[in-house]
C-alpha cells in the first residue's frame, strides 16, 4: 500500500449472534490504526452486509460469528458479492471457527480467519498488507 | 478487627527494614500489582486494613443478614452446590439424550441452552434463522419440541434452568404445559428462567421488544409466579454476560445489581409487595481468573444486595435480602491455544465460586474456545466439580476465607466501588436510562479494550497465548451439529402446522393480541396459546406487532 488513501472497512455481525465484544474491539483497533470503520451492529442478513459494503464503498469486510453459523453465512456473503461483480474487496473473518472449517471458507473466498487469541496488530497488519486500494 | 495500638509502628518498621533490605537485593516483579480488574494490590494486608469492620454488622453469620458469609447456615455441609452443566444442541431429541447422559453422570440439575432463533422468537424456517438452527442450543418451535426435550425426565424431581430472556415467558409456558402432561402441577416445579432483558441490551444481544413492554413481561411473570409457582425462580439477574463482554469485577457487581434494582422497582411500581416476590429473584455471575478478587466479588455482591433490599426497598423478610446465585466459569478466559490448559483454569475458577458460596455451578469444557464441547470434555468439567466437592474438603467449613485481612479488605472495596457506580446510575435515572444512553455499554467496552491492549502488549500474561507458546496442531475431535438437523427441524415444524387445529391457534393468538394491547397479565394467555401448539414464532410475532422491536443504541 503506497497511496495515502484511507482504508475503509465494514465490520459486520451476520446472523443472530450477539457476542460483540470482539468485533467492537477490532473496530476500535482498526480506527486507532487510521482506518475508517463502519460497524453494522447485530443481526445482519448476508444481503444487508453486502448492501452496506457496496453503499459505503469499503475496501475490506470483517465478519464476526461466534454462534457456529459461519459455514452457512460466510460463503453466502461471498456468493452475493460475486453476483454483484465485486472481486476487489478483501474479506476476513473471526470468531469461534473450528480449524477444520477454515479450508472451505478460504475456498469460498474468505482471505483469512482470525481465531481467539489473535493480537490486534496481526489483524491490522494483515489488512494493511492485503487490501487493494 | 485490630485494635493493636503498636501495630502501625510495627508495620512501618517491617516496611523500612526487612522489606527495604530484600527489595534492594531482589526487586519485585512489578512496580504496582493490580488485580485483573485493575484494583491495586498491596504487598501485605494486616488487621489495620479491616479495622473498621464490625463483625456482627458487616459479616454476621451464615444464613443471616447481611449474608456476607453465605446464605446457608451450614454452607455445603448439608448439601453441595447444584452441579448444573449448560447444555443443549441440535434437535430436542439429541438434547434429550445429552440430558439423560448428564443425569446418569451424577449431575443434579438441568440447564437448557436454546438456539438463537428460539431466543429471538423466530421459528426455525425464518430467513434470519439460516445457519443458526440448533447451533448454540436446542431448537424449540412449539410445545411438540418441548415434549421431546423433557421426554422421560420427571419434572417433579429435577430442577431446570432455562437460558432464555426476551421470550422467557413463552418457554416457561411450554414447561408448565409439558409438566401438566406428565401430571405435575406448576406449584411443584423447581427451576429458573433467565428472563433478564436489561443485560441483553447491554451485553448479550438476544433482545426482541423495546424496554417498556419487556419490563411488563417480567412483572407479569413475577406476579403470576408469586401466586402459582412458589418454587420457581422468576429471573436470573446476570452479571456473567456483562463480565464476558469485558467488564471488571466491580462493574459486574454494579451493573448487575443496578439491573436488579430496576426489576424490583418495576414490580413495586405495578403494585407488588416486595416481600411477595423478592425471595424468588436469583442471580448469575461469572468466575474469572483473578482467584482472590473473585471470591471477594461474590461476598461483596451478597452483602450489597442484602443492604439494598433492606435499606432501599424496606424488605421485611430476610429471605427477600438473600442473594442466591449461579456461577459459570469464565468462557472468555479459555484459550484456543493448548486447550488442555483450560482444565486447570476451570478448576481454579470453580474453586473460587465454591469459596465464594455459590448455589450452583457450571464448569466450562476445555474445548469451548474451539467449538461446542464433546461428551468427554463435558465429563471432565463435571468431574472437576465433583473432585472439589468430594475430595478437596473446602466445603466442610462455612466461608473458610473470612477474616483474611486481604479478603475482607477487598470485599469492602468492591462493595464500596460498586455502590459508587450504582449511585451514578441512579443519577442518570436508573439502569434502563443508563442503558438507553449507552453509558453502561461504553464503560464495558472501555474495560474490554484496555484489557485486550494489556494482553497484546504482554503486560498481562495469558499462558499459551502471549507467553509459553508452542507449535501445535489442533488434534481435537469436535462436536459437530449435523447440518441435516436444520432441515429435519423445519420439516417437523411444517408437519406440526398441518396437523394441529388451526382454528384454536387463531383464537388463542387473537386473545393474546387483545391482551397485549390491554393491561391484562399475559402469562395465562401464552399458556393457552402454547397448549394448542401455536409456535414460538407466531406468539412472538403477535407481540412484535403490538409492542414493536428494540433498536440498539448507536455507540
């Protein structure tokens, strides 16, 4: 990343999961790192997440699920993005996500999954390095 | 406690001679030591630190006001705490099998986890339920599912705790209806519905309706149960989720008790006598990783609640002042790294809860930072409690840490700091107002963020995460919820809709709508609706229509 353009990130809670401690902390860390962050709040359908990402013109989407619904909802979001012809938004995820599920989520287009215990810097650096501005 | 006149000088001498000499050669590990909640910890506590403590007034005796030393006169000498593992997943049938397994293993009470659609009042075929059915708990769409869930479980013998909030009254109605089919009348039922909506707005997120109608559902439940279900705990006022969201120990006590105050006030405002319902209020706390601080937290919470009930609400009966609570070890302290270490964490946390005088306990399983726990992991977690109860001896005398200079000093400090918060919240108009203006959520977020920073900067060690890491491969067997469960559940729901008597359902829902629009107690109307197999989604749909939905505060 060489441009001085600000990275815009949508952080989202798809599904019905109410665990938002992690997502709020990540949102704040990204803001502290100089990014513009939009947080959707709870209970977002895949359609709502994709709509918000397009409306806000973000470079990155961060998805958080701790309820186990990731295998249904993450790929669905990727499908909808594809259907919109979007391929340049970096999509990352986090939450309680068993190791065995990660290969399929990556195959579906999620770039990286950050599990419990991930330092905030790791997430910030990953986004800075991989985002397309 | 200490009236030793020479002690201050002696402490000074020790500090200046003995300690100074040692520190010269061996500096301490930190300049200031802090509890995990940020409370400074002194090098040494002496009788001077609790010299204002009046034994009879501030500590008293177990089973007597202000209950600092516990609510049972004989502590755990009569009966150990209730070992209650939170459990439930997939369909009612699979959860019923897990319940039978747990009861066979010596568990003494049930604790039901519901999936998110159930907790948020949606049937399993609702678009927002996609991917969530049966995931974090069992899916319940109607009384038919509840009948399967409790199949062959005698409801007059077990006590059942249900983690359900916004629509707690619907699940309570279903429980009453199942019991009736077993021939057990509702006055015999023992158990708890969580029913604590305020902390859902703050921390847990399974709200449905706006504040005011939500409070009405709670006071309707208090009233109904005070007349018909004398053994039922009508609410479990929960600090657990506030703590899990990142609060400190003091905030956990303060915000939980502030919510408790709001419920008591709401019930009094609708005309209930405080002594008619207060003894059925129960509480739920987390047990986090600072061993001594947590023990003090439990003791402080008990004393503060007793004083609030007596002094603020003028409760006459001691049983109205008695804080009974459930404890769960802190899920947020479990690590995905080296997961077997979690067994040790849970052991310490469980021990704290017992030393703090809990009435019931859930011990987390080692694999919960990774997925739902396997049967083997759940068994180890339950065995942890059994070892503490039957082998360690800590339950053989009541409140064994009382009188420790540090324990009593920190118990005081937590009580005082929590009271300061409560006064601040009172100044804003009480917990509901402090939630609507986002104050409580912001305080918790600040604490959570600064905790994460302290871990990321290695100021605070988390073993296996920022120190003592190893290269490891995940080698756990996961419990997987069969993806077919969701489809099966939806199919059963469709069959139910075809086979029931729709006229009766429509009549019951119509009556419920009229009731909700008026001021009548909604519990009997909801019982009628569940008995004719109206679904949870239909019942909550009517209430959504009448009450509207809560919109979260932007922070």
